[in-house]
C-alpha cells in the first residue's frame, strides 16, 4: 500500500531527518522546503496540517531534505534571502546576504539624513563587489536621490544583481559595471565626485576558508570569501585607490571581519589616499569603527564630512 503523507507528517519527517545533522533550525528548514515544493506560504502549513500531499511532491520534498542534509545552503534551494526587508533572488555563485551587512547599509542610510547630504540633490555611491546586489539595491531602495555604480568581476553576480534590480524596480537608479575594483569607473569621468564608497569585500584569510561551516566552505563562492593570506588584500587595494574617486566631502565605509577593525583602521591611517586630499584644518578626516548587534567590530568608516 502506498503511504499517504499529510503536510504535518512531512514536516515531522523532515525534522527527523535534518535533526540528525548539525542544523540550527530543522523545523524551519523542513517547513520552508515543503512550502517551496507545494508553493504555499508558511501559515498554510499550520492551517492545513491534515492535507494529503501528492506523491510526486513527497518525493521532491524528500530529495530536497536530503540535499539540505548534505549541507547545501537552504537559500540556494529556495532561491531567495531577505535583506533589509527586501527579497533577494540568490543562486549558487553569489554570496548569501548576511544580516551583518545590514549594519553597513543602515549606517549609510542614517548618514545621508545628516546635514551634509541633506542639501545634495544627487548622492553618488560606488559599491565594490556587488554580489547579489544587496548593498547596492537596498541603498537604492531606501535613499531616494541616490545613484549607485555597482561593480563586480563575476558574471553570475552581475546577472543575479541585474535580475534583483528588475524585480525590485530599481533599474534606473543603478549602473552595473563589470571589472576589477574601481577599474570600470575609469571611462565614466566621475573621478573625485563620489560621495560614498561602500564595500563588503572578500575578507577571510585563505587558510581559514576550509575551517568555516561546511555550508559556507563548500558551497559559497571562494571569490566572494577569499581575502588573501591575511584577509586584508582587498582593503589594501580599496584604501589605496579610493581617494581618486571620492569627493572631498566623502565617506568610505567597509564591512570587516570581527577581528579586523584595528588592522583596517591602521591601513586607513597609514596610507589612506584621502590624507593626500586638500582637507581644510577645520574639516578633519575621522575614522570610526562600528559594532554589530553582537558587539563585534563590523564596519570601518572614514569620513571627511561634517555631519
Ligand atoms: N555585496 C554583497 C553582499 O554583501 C557581496 C559581497 C561579496 O561577494 N563579498 O552580500
């Protein structure tokens, strides 16, 4: 006799299977994967517990549960991740957006409400390493008068980010560019005019990547994680190139690993090209480190504005 599974049975079965692994939330994963397969929202699984599920969907669900059990990230299976209250499409080949990065985005959104930016008609922002477009598109969504130049070397990242800009209706506020760090900006004649440069660059030291959670180490793109031998390669390059593009009243804001605050701050102090700028005495540059909700250093900011 063919077994009939209800929604309730399947969620329970998913929990049992995933529960043997090291997953944070077998209940949520099981619910979300079933919702994905039968195309309903989570509430439906509570209100229709006894509904019998077609065996084709049962097979599909159990296959996904097995894949999840192998450590494959659920976001790639569902094809989405929420960030700053917006739904982002993600797939293998782009970094999965992290809540940590919201600290950087929220900081910028608050900053532009200050007096220095309030009087500006347009705010020009550069995002280095756009990935799925999380930073770029949430800034474009929440800052009305922003235009973002959004750069990545990865074709997959640019495809995903472009798709997200379409889904979020933000195409007119973003210029996507392919290339290495600031290089693609060279043809645009915008040197010295950028108000804000942001980046969440790859910052994991190469030797530490294999020790990350399996979900990250095996399935997320190395290109988006690997920051070179000491994890600081991209900070060095961004710090040394940013002065060419940043306006005299500019802000450079970088996401960092929890233990990289002092090193990145020192890079900015030692050789920030902003120091070469003609900054008036009463208009000093200031460097601050912003902490995340867990109390760890998360963002380093250099600004030459008085806000
Ligand atoms: N900017 C994207 C994010 O923060 C991608 C970052 C990256 O790939 N290192 O999610």
